[in-house]
C-alpha cells in the first residue's frame, strides 16, 4: 500500500502544533540553544508520517529564517497593548490562616496556606502575625490585558520567557482572567518592567 504524501503546509501545521504543546522548546529555540537537526529527528520519531527533511525545513522557516511564521507574534502584540505598571513597597506574606483587617493587593488560597501581596504603605507591620513568612524588598508588576488573553495559549509562557531572557527570577506569579501579577526582587523591578515593555 502506497503511503499518502503529506503536503508542506500540513508539515508546518504539525510542527507549529508540536511546538505549542512543548513551550520549553520554544523558549530554547528563541534563545538559539537547540540543535535544529536533533530536534527534527526527535519530532520525526514522534510524527513518522512526516518527512524528516520537511520537519527540519519547517523549523528553519519558523525560527532561523525569521520569515514571520512565529506563532508567538500575536502574544507579543497582546503584551504590547497591555497596561503594565511597576509598584515598589510591596510585601508578600504567607500564613496558615486568614488575616482580618489586612488591606491586600491579592490573596491566593493554597491547600495549606494563604499568600497575601500587600502594599507596605497601607498596612501596619503590627497587624502581621509573628509566625507568618514575610518577603520584603520585592516589587510587583501588574499586567492588565484585554480579555483576549483568556483564550490565547502561551501568554504567561511568553511573559516568563521575556523575564528569563533578562535573567530575572520570578518569586510569585498570579494570573487570573485578564490580570497578571508578577513579584520579583526589588533590585530586579525596573529591569523586569523594561523587559516586558520592550519589543
């Protein structure tokens, strides 16, 4: 039985779909630290219906030739259209019980604790329990985006990629609906803000 030959467009679609499911490969490719031939062989082993040379060609087209086929360009546009603000004088408090009378920016309820992000200027230190874990000297970056990000896969990955490429460690990341809050060291705050604002 003769195997049906798959068209080039189908190969590119398959490669694009594969990369969307493997975000760590996308980051590595964009940083130029992946062997394209080796990656093409790996993909071929998982997608034997496609030609190895065609897979390698599609990868080159998407990432090496910069032909505009980058499927994350839409996410770049969404980030550039977002309102991004940087706020200092932030503290992160982790406690095992709900804190009353606390003016917080965000509260995240985990299985065994609650993580509060608070504005230092709007709370008294005496209101924080002594047994709570407190992270000081941090900054908060708020990203307010359009509702389109809710149905756009890879938005948070792209933010992490931008910060990772600037060698910034993310201490906390909260994403809910069209709002994303990122906590970084205060010394990294401006650098993180600039990396997200850059195109």
